[in-house]
């Protein structure tokens, strides 16, 4: 089945239920948003139907064909999603950051150890793998625990805004730093925190990369029902070989079935009828 071919309607309906692409299931509150992220495990934030995978914005819209408008500030669904994102960050029950390849995404707490196994940088490697600006910012946060962007730029000496933003993206991708709160008055800023302070148990766990790839693939396929070539990699930031390893591991254990190269579906999902066996 080529990746450009339409998905079977039964698969689309499976995704409608799992990813809240249904008016009856749409997300209306922060509690529902947390439940949605806990259920799907991995979700984008302001992504729409033009990108694969579960999305908080699409779940707020509650429809399969949701597309972000050009003027998001005046759009109630876009602004509502943004407010939910801020509340989710502040409550701290789900992980939110720019992950691999600069993707802003949510993770359920159970998925943090698996992403850590792929993306995190061990402390002994920080000197060689982090840029100097990133190390300076990290050093300040390890002393101060949390700090707004302007103060963090000043204290770290990384005063160039562009360099600072690159450093923050780098630290988020390495699962070292997360935005803990968005403050809008007197001016907009994020309050940055050490990821280990917010999720100490999950980030202290040690899991092998092969197990991590398998569980990330399992998480996505459970909600997707069927995955086509490149889809898992685009959603999670994994490389295609990593995504392929994860999907093939699911086939070996009988959780998934291979349809064609790069295409897999849940073994207990009848893609003709849309029913799942136990």
C-alpha cells in the first residue's frame, strides 16, 4: 500500500476515535486534554490534518479535516488550544517540549523513559555534545532551578536572542530543560525548568534503545491502527531505520502485521471491518 494511497475508511474511523477527531469526543477542558495525551501517549500541539499523528489542536476541533487558519490569534479553536497548552505546562502532569528535530510535542508520563533512551544526553557527554551557549544556560538553571528567558539570557551571558533560542532548542531536544510556565504580563516569557525536577522518576529510569523503539512504535500504532512508510518517523522524530526497527519488533512479537514495505497494522484490527479482537 503506497503512502500516498487513501487509508481504508475503517482505519480512519479507528483514528477518529483514538485521536478525538470526532465532535462527540473533542477536547474541551484541560482535564480532557490530559486524558487525551495519556491515551495517545504522543501528540503534537498546533499541528493540523496536513501532518500525521495525533494533535491537541485537531482534538480541540473534533474533526478529521481541521486546518489551522492564517490568523490563528482570532480563531477560537487555535487560541483555545494555545490556552490549553499553557495550562498543561503549568499543571505539569504531561511532558511538553521541543523534541527531536524541533518538534513541539506532548508525551504522556509513561512515554518519557522511552524518549529519554533515544534522545537524552548522559551527563558525561554534555561537554562534547552540547554547544557552549547551551552548557552556560544549563549551568545557570542547575543553580537557580527555574528562570524566565530574559533573566536566563542575562545570567548565562548568552545575550544574543537567536543564539539563546538555539541553545534552548538544543537543551529541550536533549530532554534537559522544559518550559514550565508561560507568563504574559508585563511581557511574554517562558519560565524554564530542569526536566529532572518536574519528572524525576521517569528521567531516572534506564531502558535500552531497542526496547524504547519498540514501545514508541507500539504507542503510535495503537492509536493509528495502521502506519504507512515514513509516518512513525515524521510523528516522533525518529530516523526511518529506527522507526522500521520498532515496527518490525512489533511484528516479531505478534502485535502487528506487515502489509507491505513500511506499512503495518495492528494484528488484532480487522482493517476490512474496523473491529478489534482481544
